[in-house]
C-alpha cells in the first residue's frame, strides 16, 4: 500500500497512539475538534512526539475556530506556534489563511511558509471556503505547500467527488491532494476510484463512555453547543485498520 498514504485526524495523544498501532502513515494532532480543529497544547505535542516512532506527526496551527481571516495578534501567535512545533520535533504543520474576499492570503502565507522551512506544510480546509478553488490551488502551489486537505468544498469528501476529481487533474504531480472529511471504511475506496486521489485523512473515532460514577447531566461545559460531558471520542486502532484495509482490499490496490 505504499502508493497510498493515510493520515489520521487525532484529537488526543491517545488517538495518536491508536493511529500508529492501526498503521497510519501520519497524524494531524488537533485540539478543539468541535470547532474544526485548533492548535494543540505544548504538552500534547511533546508527549505525542515521544509516543510516535513509526508515524509522522503534523500539527494544526489554528489559533481559534471560525473563519480564516486572522488579526495581527493571531498572526504572531501562529508564527510562535510554528516555532514551537519545530522545537518539539514535529514533521509538519497544517495551516491556511484567507483574505476578506475569500482568496488565499499570500503575504501572510509567505511569512508562515518561511517560518515552516524544513517541515512539510499542508494547506488545510480553509481551501474549502475559498471563493475560487481553481485559482487557489495555483496560489498554494506557487507558495510551495506540499499538500492541500480538502473535501472538495462540500460537507464531506464523498459529496465533493466531482470537484476533487477536477482538482486532482489540475494538480497533476505539482501538489498532493489529501481527501478528508467523512472518509471512512465504507467510502474510502469509492472516493479513491472516482477521484484518483491517493492520500486520505480520516478520524476513525468511536465514542467512549465516561468512567465517572456520578453524573450531573444538567450542566454542560459548552457555551453554545451542548456536548455530552460523560462521553468522549477517541481514535481506535481497529477502526484505522478497517479503513486502510477497505482500500487495500479494493481492486484499486496495487499488487503486494
């Protein structure tokens, strides 16, 4: 399966360890999954790096949820977070910035790319809310990014197949497209077959019930979105294996 690459969106060090056990090539470590992923803590990065021996570690650099138009203060934070990821031994960083008009913010991206020299760079799903994906992909190639994480500007990669196929043809061998959002064991082979994409991003998470004996279900820690405080989600090695295996077992897989 060396022709394919599998990246797990890991919401914790525990998920990183499961991703490695399941055979993932790399993880993207994120905090704040309900917000679409935010920069993980120093401790998360440090312990994940110690735990991952066979699996590459990429770090999302996103100071908050919401849009991808960043203030000067947020830009400074992102530069420091890239510096921190490098110091802690990350193999890559994941970020994306847009202008108010919905185009790639080239001046800011140039600063972040300079700070990221020597690490792999993925332009994340800010791409999925840009106004002109065909122009954006050319801008991102020119910036020197290694890959683009995208669902084809749709809620899931499966629904984004038409644009993903078009972008894969446009990209050719100039940049890697990483299909993500809603990728799982049931659809990964279909997405690969229809688009020609060879890198996939998925979470392979399952719900884990809390070990708490006492529950106060009247209280939620979330301000606007109700989250069950007595359930959390974690990547499982078995589901990572199933997702990879679903593509390996398909007619698309290269011979061993």
